[in-house]
C-alpha cells in the first residue's frame, strides 16, 4: 500500500469506518491450512527443483530448512524400504 494512501486525510469518517469494518470482516473470513513441502517431495526431480529454488534465493535460514525437509523425506522413505 503506498504511503500516500495512509497519509490521506479522511473527509468522510463514517465511510472510512465502514470500509475498515468491511476489511476486518473479509480478513476474518479467510481460513488457512497447514502446508508442508515434504508432502510434495515425492521424486528426485521434485527434490532437485526445490533445492535449486532455495539455493537461488540464497537465504541461509531457508537453505537450512530445505535441507532439513529433504532429510526428513529421505529418512521416512528409508524407513519404508527397511520395513
């Protein structure tokens, strides 16, 4: 949102309050669910694409999290094979 929008003087406080309430209702109506990349790392190609994207970003924390995700997937796959 541009800073000029935030600094704009409100000429009709009633309308501004109504708009703010509409946005509050819309934001409350959004429901989210958990998402884990490990559920989608079901092939070597998927793991490779995931790691390429993460290394391209270059964020060390993201790289560490991605490597942990891959290790989790690999260990669970190994457990299935061993059983």
